[in-house]
């Protein structure tokens, strides 16, 4: 059930999807693929899919045929196994007849599994699923004829569309014959790019499934999948590894099969930015012709990713996710998105943008203290202290929690200080001190207020409390020095300035004050 390597226990994986990139006919590469697949079959389950990806189906038929015989052998020996085999290839207008012949031949080789399924009244254990990659020269009628013929043979065809062929998605009859549509980013029809886009589709589908069942574990790796490349005889653990050419092993050259699985978990899984990968995939899917319900799910997904980023402190990425979510979410569900977007803008210092976001949900959050606090904070940071005071007053009237109330009172006192209304600042800050006596910001802000009304003893009393709470606060020692200087106690002033400089040698104004005092002694 499990193996150990380097004192670590590994659970046997069940690969959801395996992508096999076929190369030009090469007997050595083909044997390598067959051996690799034979090893991996035991790591598949009843929902696993194998994708055989070819640049040209006719040229690759000898390889496809051998792989299918290899699959048939495995299924014959394991009566409870089932595989979905997708054959991915271009479908140019000039090759339609050859494609028909290829599938007619391949279908014959699945006959015994079809008969078995019919006999037991269940899904066949081998299901062939063609995936066509049309070019921009193909006409819908050509594909319709091909797809209709394959469906009559119980083959369920799919389409892979990219920027140059998206117009095919407008043909309703064509879509009615299509089991699934895969959408590719860009306009490339290179099979390596097609594989990456199929992998992206898998990540998107997995993410949408998670959001639908309220499974919010988006930071975990995507379902176990592999990319096998006959072009370089390497196996890759995910799309990112494939793009970066980071392969755990050439299975039959440098590693044993068991060592490959160990590397699969220890090397690749531990180093991937899976949340970032999901974001990149989901973000790039925005704008593709998806159904309204899928667009709404994608909007909800982007909102959740934004919350994850906000919780981790990455507010720039959070803002990007929330903005994309707004474009997809129904209007009745955008209030929470606008609120989170406003919080994100606030944290990255884009206060005008934050206020625009908050304005969009003024009615929904009116009377909630955190809403008024963050609006007040934006006005405070932009220097509009009068409006900030109005918002902080509304926040206080809404009965905030204890810690938040203290924070709001400190900001209120600071606003009054900045407006030159020091007596009012003292009133608000003394209210805060009566409630909480262990917050440094209360005392150093009070110290400033009393200093400005020339009550140096009160200022010193509060600043001493500030440095008692935080003995490493250079700015508070500097403020003490200024108070003692104004009182005429130059020795004490020099001592405080020296402590401030010892903690922060870069305080230029303190150094200048100290030099002037030393000259006067």
C-alpha cells in the first residue's frame, strides 16, 4: 500500500490524467512508452484518463495501435479496471477521410469491451474519445459530417478550439454533436501547447468542482497527473514542470519506478506554487466563451482566491483577483467583492480607488463599524481629516469591538492633532487610555498633544509610559528629549537624544538637536 524512502512514507497515488506526447515513429521510444504505461496502469482508478497526443493521426497510427493493444492486455488481466482513452490530433480538411478510416480500425479493437458492457448493461471498460484540433480552414459542415459518423459508432468526439477557431463554437449543430469543448489560450496548434492547455482545462475544472462543493483547499496541488513525452523520454509531474523542463526522472534510465514516485512527491510537489498556478489558469480563462453559470462559478472562484491572497498579505494579487471577479459575478453578489476590493486598495495605498470601491457598497454596509473605519482611514491617509473624523465618529457609534474601538480613538485623536485641535485630541485619547492602558500609540500620541499645548510634564508622563511599553522606540526617546529641552533640563534632554540615536542612528533632526545642546553646555 505504501513505500518508504528517506524515512518518509508515501501513499500510492492514483493519477487522474496521463498525457502522452507521441513523437515520430521510433521503436526505442515506443518501447519506452509501453513500459512506462505498463508501470503506471496500477496507479490509475475507474475515473482515470489517458490522452494520446499526436501531430498527425495517420502517421502515428502504428504507435496508437500498439498502445491500445497494451491497454487491452491490461484490461483483460484486470477485470475491475476501466480506462478513458482520448486521442488528440489535428483535423485538417485534407485528412478527414484518413481520420475516418483510423477510427473505424481503432473501434474494431474495442469491440470485445463494447460487447462486455452490453452484456452486463454497464459502461464499457475501454472508452475511446477523439479530440479534434481543427485549423482555421476547416468548415463546420466538414466537422459535422465527421462527428456525426463517429457518434453513430458510439465514439464521443470533442473539440479543441483556440483563438483562431472559436467561431466554430457558434455553430449549434456542431456543438450538439460534441461531447466536450476544450478551449486553448492563444492561437498555437503545436501539440506541446495543446497538452498544456488541456492540463490548464483540467486545473480549471478541478477548481470549479471545488468551489461548487465548497471545498476551499485551493493551495493544495491539483489532482495527480503526468505528462509523458516521447520527444525527450521524460516524465513530468505537472504543466509547470513540463514548461520549465523539470523532470523527476527518465524512469528506465536513471531511476527505478519506485524512486520516480518518491521524487514525484518529494521534489515536485513540495516546490510548486499551486495557488499561483490556479490563479494563472483561471485568470487566462476569463473571456473564453463559457456558459453564464460557469462564468459565475469562475467569479466566485476568483473571489475566494482573492480572499486567500488577502489573508496571506499579498494584497496586490488579491486586488487583481477581485477585479476579475467583478467582471463575472452577478450584480446581486458584488457587494462583498467591492468591499474586499476596497480593503485591498487600502492596504496597498491606493486610497482614491479604495473609496470608489467603498462608494459602490455604501448602502449595503452603512452602519457597520469596520466599513466606516476603513473609509475614515482612506480619508486620513489622503489628508482629509475632517471627513475622516466623520467616518470615525460613525464607526464609534456602531459599537466596535474593544480592540477596534481603541484603534479608532487613536486615529480620531491623531486627526484632531493634525487639525491643530489638541484639546479635543486629548479628550479622545484619554477616553482610549481609560479603556486600555497598555497600548503605546495612546501614550505617544497623548505626549504629542500635551507637548503642543506646552504641558511638558503631562507629555513626559505619557511618553515615559510609551517607552516602558516599548523600550526600543527611538521616536519616543526623541520626543522625551524635546520635552526636557523645552523645560530647560538640558542634561536629561541630551540623555534622551543619545538613547534615541543609539536605537536609530539615522535620525538626523535628533543628531542636530544634540549637537546644538552640547554647544550650549
